[in-house]
């Protein structure tokens, strides 16, 4: 990270920030900026200043690691930065400052630019304030300066929807003063800065402007409407209303008062559970791109340009839509011309829907549809790079298809299946190409849902996994790589989520109440409405797979069978638990209640023949705790590499509420012991469906979070001699910062250290009591606390440094500190 300054013969000092790849702003950069601006202000040969970023980017914003401070630590770099750097150093600088903006200026990056007296941008530069997606608000003056530069309405839209704009629109709005080609950007900015210095251009402090605010009544009307919308669309996101409060404070009492409000609100939000949850998701999603032994072994992805899709139903047409929108040619195959035409029309309808909603332009739609080819045989499949099978969940059918594909496709062609449940080894057992068979599980509707679950078998080649990962990124999906088993990671974790409501209904709970309670928790749909969406035929097929794989913990309901017998298949035929009409929201169907009563009589599991009495909170827990229990089994079996992968998968694949941080994150906030105790009690009353897993029991007994052991346990099981790097990676989210030398971040390790140490093998025991005794002498947030633990363990041979025969840089830096 560097901040440099060069003074030209024209008297303009060019201050450049460099922190690849996105020029993220951190404490060191802030200090560097203050130093360079101070020097430029003092120098008599400097008439004006240009602020720019190196590497083709201005800045991607403030360092998010600053938000990950321990609970109770209310210090923050942001508040002082907002006043000290942006106001005192830049905006009130005695010499004009022009921002030369290229590539992107997002979050704190844009706030830095708005503090300058003018902004010159390269074409197609992204400008935005996306902080609300992380549970915080713009904290470097964005809530005050953006409304003053673009008007209240547009500023509120950009902030509340985290919606970036391009520099061309920014110029029309007044956010950007001029646009210059990238090669001329700095030169144009220098000239603009000199014109301000020579009083040929206005010297504008954006915090002092009021011309774009409009009348007070108009501004308050806009904010009132925005508040009502935020309450409807984001009722559990406090940052939306907090952002509007800060904007209003500035409008009513002036920009500086607004900054103080922004600062105090930012402090509160950083400590909120919502912010912690959303930041957890942010880092969890970034981690999915790193797949051990796949992305770190030097392989280069191959280009996938042509893809065949077998099956033009809801899933096949959705997958085709995603691919052609990303410039990948698709050959859509169906069994006859009637089904093929229907599949082609479905893709066209998907594209038209995106055009109507403004997601895609008409030109983009026309280009995408030109890449779609319909076929009724395999003649075009010889030169394909990948084929995705997307037919119904029928094992013999899928096996026949893969046998055919092996014969007609080239040896380099990836053979993928979109199955949501079936073991890949079963699908590919009749082939000799198991090294290129892989799961590509999209979620419905495939062209909208962001998750792509990539399933690997023991025989799947690393190259094939990497290539599908790359395709996932190209089509703008978030790919997670999981290991093969029935249901894989997502559907396997969530099959109890679909079965627990059935169990509750057969215990006498109203099914519409179950849906309402789960929606109130934060899911967009209740489990019964979700079942309607998927259809009861699909539910029946998936149920058989789970019964075969997990017979010890299945609730075998008769309700699905009775629904099908009554001609109810959910949304597909308009009749299910709800009534479905095109263009209307589903309506609860009271005529389904006699079917429910019939199923209750057949199952006959109500205690004493009477409905149980449960609170809404108990309903939530009886649905979600068994889901967490199954997630524990998924972690224990190593189906995912990280617990955080299940957080991402639950939010992006099953619409678990993002403001709760993901399934495992939420489970750790509830507490493994409470979850275990509840499940144990219910299993004694209602049977093995609720029986706690071994993994959950172990964590509950040892007081360990569920999220830690997904990485820590395998190392502890396989080798009691841990590397220092592995232990730190297992116990703190600050590893990236540590590796970059920000050693003080290690003070967050202490909460996770002790449970991990408790799991070590017998040779650890002699030092455990010494560790606890020593640690009690020091503050729990001290560096000494964490590193004395590590030092003692190293002395007893239980830990080894990162490099042989040499103390690690991390350890030496801490010892020096």
C-alpha cells in the first residue's frame, strides 16, 4: 500500500493511491493521504492537487475488515476520517483538489471523490454507495454530499438500492464535472484544477451546496415516501431508515450536523447483529471462489463456448437463458418438436420478462436469442464443450442419457447433470467417463436464482471442476463446490425444513400458521407454499431418495400422496395448498383442509389424539433446528469445505434471510447447546426425526461454535501437530488481514482459541492448565493473551511454525510488538 505525490512543472501535485487490486482505503492510506496533502499545502510551488488511483481504478471503498471489531469495541477509523480527512484535509484544503476517477469509485472511494472540489472521470466508470448491503451506511460523508450533488431523489435511490451508475449518467446528474479518455484523464484533471486555482472554474465545496436539495417540504416528502418503502421492502434492515435519518438531519440542520449524525449512526450500526450477519455473508461469499486442491494448483480454465442442454422444461429453459445472456451458444434438445417448441418459447419468455423489468436491453435480448439453437437429436453434440442434463428425476432415464452422451460427445466434453437429489455415482455408473461427470445444480428459476451448486465425485477431474467454476462466474452465479451424496449440500441440509412442517401439521398445527410463522422469521415463502411451487410429483420423487438414503430420520407423510390423488400438483396446475392464478398472489385454499384431516387420521400421531399447543417461536425452532442438525451432519461428513459455504448456500439457494447471516451463523448466535437440548427433548417426545447428530452433541458439550470445527476438526483428527497458520485460519476471520501484516487483528482470536485447544490430543494436556492460568492474568483482548497461548503450545511441540526451521513472519511480528 502506497500513497505517492509527484509535482509537475505546471505546479499541480498528483497524489496517487495504490492498494491493489481495488485501492481499498485503510488506516495506513488515510495517514498517507493526510501526510501528502499536508506537504502539498505547505509547498509554495504547488498551486493545485489532483487525487487519483493507480492500476486503472480510483478506489473500491473502505476496508471492510474495520467493521469486524469485537463486540464492545466502539472505536472506528471512520468517524474521525469523515471530519479529519474528507472535511479538514481535502474539502477545506487551501488549494483546489480535483479527483481523477477511473474504473470505479465505490463506497468510501466515491465519498473521497465527493470531498474534492471537482471530479473528472473516464468513460464507463462505476460510481456508487453500496454500503447498505453490508448493514452499514455511507460513513465518510456520502449521506450528505450525494444529495447535494445529484438531488435527494436520485441520492436516496442510489443508496437504498445500492445502485451504481456510470460516469456518463453522473455527468448528466452533476456528480461528475467532465469526462476524459483514460489516457488523458490525469492531464485533463490537472488543467481543470489549475482553472479552479486561477478562478476560471468555480471552487465548490459540495457539503455547502443546497441548490440540488429543493424545498424543505419537497425533500421531506421524498424521505417520507422512501421510509414507507423501506419499511415494506426491508423491514428487518435498520440501516435503511438510519441512512434516511442521516440525510434528513443534514437537510434540516446543515451538512456538518448531518456528518455528526452519520458518524453516530455508523458507530451504532457497526455493532448491530444485522451488520455482523451481512458482513459474515460478504466474506463467506468471497471465500467460495477458493476451492482447496482446485483453484490453488496452477490449473488454467478452458473456454466453454458451446453447451448442450437436454430438457427444455422450467429448469432447462432457465439454464439456457443464463448461458445465452453470457454469450455462450446453447443447443437445446428435446424428445420431439412439440416439447422443443415449448422449451424455445420458455427461453424467449424468460428473456422478454427480463426486458420488461429493465434487466436486459432489447439489443442484448436479440443477441442472446440468436445464440439459442433447438435440436431433436445428438448430431450437433460432437463439438460441444459441455452438456447439462436437465430432465425429470428419473434414475434409469438419466443413466441412459449419460450412456448416449459418452458415445456422441468428444472426450473433452464436460458431462453435467442438474439433478437436485440423486447420487452422481448412480447416474454415471453405466459410463466409463466418470472423471468428467459433474453436478451443475441450478436453483429455480435458474436464470434468476444466484446460486450454482457444483457437485464433485471422488473421480471428477480437478480440471472439470475448475471449468464449471469458471462458467458459473461467467454467467454471474455464485458457485459453491460440494462433495457427492444424496441431496448434496443444499437440498440435503434443507430436507428436514420441508419435512418438519409436515410433522407439525400431523401433530395438529395449522399448516397456514406454519407458513405465516416462517415468513415472519424472514423467508419469502413458507415451506408449504414452497412445496406448491416445486410440485408434489417432484416432492414425491425426492422423498423416495431421502427415504432410501436416511431411513433413520425421515418423516413419512401421507399428505403428498393424498394431494396428488386429489389432482393437486401445486403451481403447475393451479391447485395445491394454495390456489394459484396467473398474475395473482397465491391464496390459501380452505378446501385442502379435509385432505389434511384425512392424512392426520391415517398417520395418527397426535399425543392422546389431541393437537399439540406450541408458540410461534417453538414452530420456528421445530422447523429450523432439525435443519441445523442435518447441516451438522453435512459438516461432519466433509460435504462442504467450510461452514460458511452453508451460510452462502442457505441464503442464495433457499432464501434464508440474509440479515440473519446464514444458517450456521444464525445457529451459532442461538447457541449449539440450546439447539441440542431442544432436539433431545423433542426426540424423546416425538421420535428419531429430531435426534441430535453426533457433531451437534459434541459442540454443545464442549461449548464450541458449529462454524469453527468444519476446518479445525479434520486437522485435529488427522494430526495433533498443527501448523500455526492452520490454527489461526480455524479460529478467526481475520486471517487475510493477519497475512497482510495487520497483526493487531489477532486480538480477536481468543474467543475461538480455547475450544480448539480443548480438542487437541493427549500431549497437549500438560500445558492446558498453564495456558488457562497464564491467560487469566491478561486482558482478553490483549495481543499477549493470544500469542502466549500459541507460544506455550509450540514449546510443547503441539504447534509447529508455518515454515520449517524458521519462526513465521506472523509470530515474529507479534513477538516484536
